[in-house]
C-alpha cells in the first residue's frame, strides 16, 4: 500500500497523527497532488490539539494548485478546508468569506451551510473595530507553490510515526474534555436513519456520548443541522438540506440521548408522504416547493374525512389529460333521456340539438344492436364500452371495467390489416 492509501486509511480510522505522517511522505514524492494537501489539511484540523495554522497552509496550497488546473471540484474542497482552518484560527470574517466563495461555486455543498451559520454566530458578537470582523484575504492566495526540492516533512509528526504503538502523553489527554459524557462513537461509524408517520418525520443520529451542553441542533423550515465536538477536538457536522418537504420548526423537537440524537420534525403538510428524507431540488428563499400542493385538497384526500367526493383517475396517455368516464356515462344517459322524452312528445322527430356526437353507436342495424347492449348494461360495463371503443379507435369493445380501467386500450385492427396514424 502506498503512502497516500495509508494516509486515507488512517484518516478513515480517525488515526489523524498517523495520517499526517503518511501524507508527508506522499507529498514528498508528489508535491503537486492537490488531494494530498486537502487530506493533510483535514488531518491537521482533527489532531489533538488541532494544528489550524498547518491546516490553513495546506488548504491554500491545494487551492492554488486546483485553480491552476481549473478543477472546480478541487477548488470547492480546498476553499472549504481553508474556511474551516480560518474558523479554527478565530478569523471569523475571513472564514465566512471562504464559505461564500464555496457556495458561489457549489450551492449543493452540504457542510458549508453549517460552517456559515457558525461563522455568522461569531460575527454578530463582534464590533466593527474588532480585527476578526474584517476580511483580509483574497479568493486565491498569492503563495509560492512547493517543489520536490523544498518539501520539508513535519518532524514532530514523523517522530511520532515510528512510535505509533508506544504509549504517549497525547492520547491520554484527548478524551479529557468529554470524559463526563462517556465514550463517543468514532466519526466514521456515526450513522443516521429516518422514518415517518402521517404527521411527523423522525431522524435518529446514532452516536454514543454526545455532550448535551455542547450539541447544537438547528431545525429550519427545509433544513436540519446537528453538530457537536469529537474527542479529537474537531467538530462533527451533520446536515440535511434541503429536506423533502416543509416542516414546522416551532412544533418540532429534539432530544440528546445516551446512544443517539433524536429529532422529531412536524410536517407542515399533514398526511404528505415523503419519498426520501432529502430533496434533489435547489430551494431558493421564498420559493414554493414543488411537492406542496393545495393544502385543503390534500387534507380532503389524505385526511380523516368521512366522505371522499374525489373523482377516480384512470391510466391514460391522452395529451388533454385523464378522461372522467363517469361523466361520459352520465352525459350519455342524460342525452338519451332527453331523446326518449322528445320521441314520446313527438317533437323534432326525436332529434337532439344538444347531442354533440357522444352517441358513437347510432347508425346501421349493427350499431343499433350494440346500442341496445349498452342501454341494458350496468354503469361499469357502460364505462368499459365507452373507454375501450374510444381509446382503441373503434377496434375494441369490452364490457369488463375491472380490466379496461387499469390501462389504455390499444388499437387492435382486424387480421390482415395494419393500424396507421392519420396522414401516413
């Protein structure tokens, strides 16, 4: 396994000191690899105690290299690590500026919203004269890019690498800040699950020993964010943004337990079924979500009303939308009643000026026979006859509504003939 692969494995297993050492060797062999600097910056941020200055240096080097190669994704990740390092150095305005640049390049980056919220929280308590309230950086820093000849491995980390299995004072001091709250789940093993009821969505983040007094849970109309400190001294950030649908933050709740963090989100539209916990759409401020329809209609269909007056919808490929076959039969029945009455009165010779051609079966003796079948059939059979006859272009006539209602009735020409569209 090469040094970069060892560094990635160490980073994944939360062995951050070892990860820095492996990436030192990897960068010495390839000083132009952007990803190595990003990963080493991440490791510097998460060691105990964090080395934010080294993390910033690596992030800025990665940013310049990524910009030089015009790699958008790498620019986003480098700028994000730069902002996190600046946040650790308590340069709040510079940190927020980096997060703004990240959002400009990738609005869907999930973690930047959490860090931006943290930076804003710090800035609101500062005065205009405070140095941390002023932006002092440029989007792309003016620094000298490293070359193989001037790569200097970090001696403190390499010195420790050979003694990874030896007891040192550092590991003993790392758990001290969270000892009263018990042992936490490693960051790479923290997972989440969700389920829903007609009125709520429940999100569980499984992590043992989350400190209640240091956990931050932010429930917004279309977003959920959870953050808390890890034993390494870094922050664990979890966010769902945007949520599949709107929630009511004032009616939602959260609870930090010994084995998990539970958030109960109150649906803004009761009865709405969420297909997933997150939506793939980009929600702008003030925009109405696509999945929200007329609330009254949804409640009428999904709510606990005793009478459902909604008209059933059947499969169709018509450009004008689904046809209401119940209405077709009702109209047909009404027209025939008018016609029968006119014949009985001897007016107009049985003609019906309102008939717009809906009676498909009038004409020769064969159609008269079909008409008699239609009149003597029950409403379901009548619907089936009308739907099958119209959709098949007059080639199919069925009285089985249970079959016809499921799909469009395709054209079925007689043997030896071929169905063609008009003009072919």
